[in-house]
DNA sequence: GTGAGCCACAACGATCGGTTGGGCACGCCT
DNA sequence: AGGCGTGCCCAACCGATCGTTGTGGCTCAC
């Protein structure tokens, strides 16, 4: 199906004449006629009744019209999403089910009119994200550089929001029935957080966490996929893991897992937003406002050293 | 833009290989390659990075992907809307801004998953609607036949809901400041309801209304369009009209018009649904349930003679 | 090194999409 | 009633496009 034919159909239905639609689209009336005929052939249905004064949608045409409008509008949005120059707002997140993506999705649901595209740079190194922001490949990136010196002059980083950590355990775990836990109560337990690349911000975060609370976190080893981790947690009576409270990564539903908030202090993983210092995408303003309105962890909060208290 | 190319793009992005997408779509790998190349040429953007193991979406490709998915899904729905045989639910209403359409829109908003198409038979004669229902061109029609004898054996009519009438007047009208009115209070005023075809259900309704309440309703004369009527109402200090409480036909906003409910008795225009007696479209059940849950006019109600008290 | 797997390019036939030109049906006006 | 304008369809033509087969380049695994 050709979207130009759909556009012709919509305009012809609205204007009531192939001729006018053709003039508007910059083709001959015969071209519109052929496009409509091709559509009708493809759909096996007559879309217009031809009258001496023009055309009028049949019942099938009437039913088809809103769908055609929707497709044309979608095509329009799709093109603007990638049009070089005036692109739609494009933001890099660590994963499509991360807390960052969830927050963006919430924002989009309350502002469905903004054109927002969420992408994922396939790179662990945050400097790749910095370079992408600098080059304009993305308008902002939810990454953190722990050393601000690596930021070029026209790129800046701001605190986005804190992601409180929760403990995720299987039903057989001794802490499974706790309503909430203090970090110190995790001291004797084994915590497994696979897939942390050495040198990444997460590795540094867990390093500081281990040192500060004297915990036992196993952050090495490859990540065999979420399902493997979920299965391991569900079966084990002594392994737990840590997840962001807003993450949709590890969702306990099918495995009867428990999410247990950690408080006193809350363990806050600080998420940052890297964006151009000059001429940021106009749509970013709304995002930043939304970030500022997110609920903050209350009570005592522990943050890694690189996070200034916001 | 060709939707087959979009389909190829979506599958290639999901499967990571042109070859697999091609196999699935029943074409050669080269065809998929050319389709993607055409898309990239049209969008002036590279959608995939080619690797020796297959392809991976670029940032632009990632941003484009959800839009492409949405378009493909829309095309799917559009085709089912007109596919002969298993069509989507299709209901005939008197006008796209009538109370009937508003009720259907409410239903669709609370059940966005149902495929519902709203069409308008361009005919005043309700027998056309009966024939359309009988022939299966529409699954149901919000029309009323005042004489049940004209219904063929396999078509039935049920009460849908009552549409209470309201008075619509301009700001200079003597009744403009009333909060509500009894029908008898309209007795000395001129009411203009243009565009009522002689012999139609509406003509009969207004006939009975005039006789019963001794009103002065001018239902003859052609209808020059809603704008003309709205302008006439806004300027005049003695002309009023009647509209359904749920209608979006004549919307007072831009003309500073007033809607005044009529009570004691409420003037209920009974809307009916004509549908096949056997094998109605399965989606109709939800509509009928929704109609039954609509709020009913309370207090005394006047209805025309053909409407049995529901 | 070699083979397997994947994508791109080239050439070719079939089809499609557009244009021009002509014809038909209907309503309007004289 | 008979021209005349308007709107759509059909026919012919031509260039572009689409899909196919065949081929080559590239990388990775063994």
C-alpha cells in the first residue's frame, strides 16, 4: 500500500473531487484516479461513488477514512522523527525498561502531543554518549560521567532524579517477608548484580556501597539475561539482587519475587542527564520540568561521592 | 512511502538480518535490501549499520522503528475495517457530531481495543438504513422507523437511549438567563428548527410536540448550514432552536449562545438502534450494554407516541 | 587458509506510476 | 433542445521502479 495513495484518498474524500485533490498534490487528476483505483483493487472494495459533480465516499470509504488519516499522520510523525535538521526530541536511555525510560514514558503519557523518541546507544562507555550529544545525534542522554573533566565545553551534565534501590529476593529468602530493610541488614547476605562492566559508573557505585556499608556484593561475572537471573533468584534461598524502584527490568510478577524497599538511609542511585550547553532541543524543557517534579526519596539518603546533594 | 518497505524494515530490525526478514516475507534478501535502501534514500538517513553478522538499527533506525510499527499496525486495522467478510464493527449514525456519535465515541474511549467504524448513510429515509442493515452493509443503525411494520423479518429495532432536548438561544433572547425551563414556557416564543425533511421521524416528533404543548415550531425551510443557524441565533432576540443535550452539532462556544435544559417534563427524543435479528456483529453486545448504562432522564418525561416507555 | 554467512552491486524483464489525449455522462444555460 | 463546462474513466506511451538471478566483498569461525 502506497502512502501517497492514502494521502490522495484522504484529500479526495475531504474535497469531494479528484481534480481538487490532484491540484493540491501537484499531480494530474488521472494520477489520483489511478491511485484510488489501485487502492480499491488492493482492498477489493469501492471507496467512492462517482457522481457528475465529483466523488463521495461509500460506506467502506467512510469507514476507511479515519484509518487513512491516522496512517498519513503517523507517516508525518515518522518522517519528522528522523528528518535531519529539525528532528523530534531524541533521548538516549540505558535500556528500554530502565527507570529512565519509565520516567520518559510517564512524561509522554501526560504530554502525548510531544514527539519523543527513545533510543539506546549500544555502548557501555559514557564518553560515547557525550560524543553523541556533542555531535547532535541525540538531544540528551541519561548517563553519568563520574569525572566532570571529560565533558567538552559545550556539553553539560545535570542531576536528573534519584533512583532508590530495592532488594529483589525469591520467596524462600530469609528476608522475603520484610516490609522494608535498612542497608545494614543486608550485611551478611549475598547480593548478586551481574552484568556490571568494570570501570562503569555502576561498578563505581557498588564499590562505594560495599565500602560504606560493609556489604557483600558480587558484581562480577557476565550477565546471561534477565530470565536467568530471575530464575536463579526464585529458586535460591540466599541470593538477592538490587534493582531500581522504578525499573521495569526485573519484574517479579511471574516468579513470585518480592521487592523490598531499602530505607534509613535510602540508597539513591543518582541519574544524570547529559545535554548540550547551548541550544538544547526545545522539547527538553518540558522533560527537565517533569524531572524536577518527580517525588524525591524522603528521610535519610545515601548517595555516591560524585553526586552533589541536589 | 511503501508500507511493504516499512514491514520489511520492522521485521529486519526485529530479526537483525535482512535474510531472515526476506524469508519471512517471501521475497529474496536482495529485495529487502533494496526496499531498505529506498527507505533510507527517501528519509535521507541511514537506518541500519551493516555488520558481517547482519544489521543493527542506527539511532535514526531506533527512533523510526516504533513509528513504523505503528503505521504497519494502522494499515492492518484499516484493512480489517473494510475487508469483505470479517469486517470491523460498523455503525450508521445520523451525523458525526450527533448524540449517537458522541455516545459511540465515549464507548470507544473506554474500550479503545475494539475496532469501531462510524459511518453515515446519506439518506433521509430510514428504510435505506433498514435495507443497509439487512444487506449487512452496516452492522447497526441509529435510526427510528415509526411504523414497525416496515421492518423485514430478520431486522429488529430496539430502544437505544433517550436524548433530552435543550433550548439553544442567543444572549439577547428573553429566556437567555433561565437556568431551566418547562416546555409550556416556550409557548409564546418562536422556535426555528431548519432542515427537517417532511415525513421523517423528526418531522413527526415535532408535529406531536407542537400539538401536545401548543408550541410554535418552524420546522420547514431548507438548512443552510450550522453556521448560518448559529449566526441567526446569536443576533436574534426572539428566535430559539432545540438541540439534543449530548449533540455536538450546534456548539455554543464561539457565538456566546446558551443551552437551557427543558424539564417537567423532560422532552426526550427516543433514539433507536436497528440491527439484524440473527447473527448480529459480536462487537454489538458491548455497545448495547453501554447504551443500557447511560444515565436516563429523571423526573417527568414526555416522549412521542411511537416510543414505548423503556 | 578456507568456507560459510551476510549484504551490496549489476543486469534484466515485468510491472508500476505518471503524463498526455480522448471520450462519456451529467447538469446548466441560452 | 442543443451547446458547453465539468468531472471522471480509458488508452497509449515512457521512464522509473521492483523483484529476480548472478556475483563479489567482507568478516568471522574453524
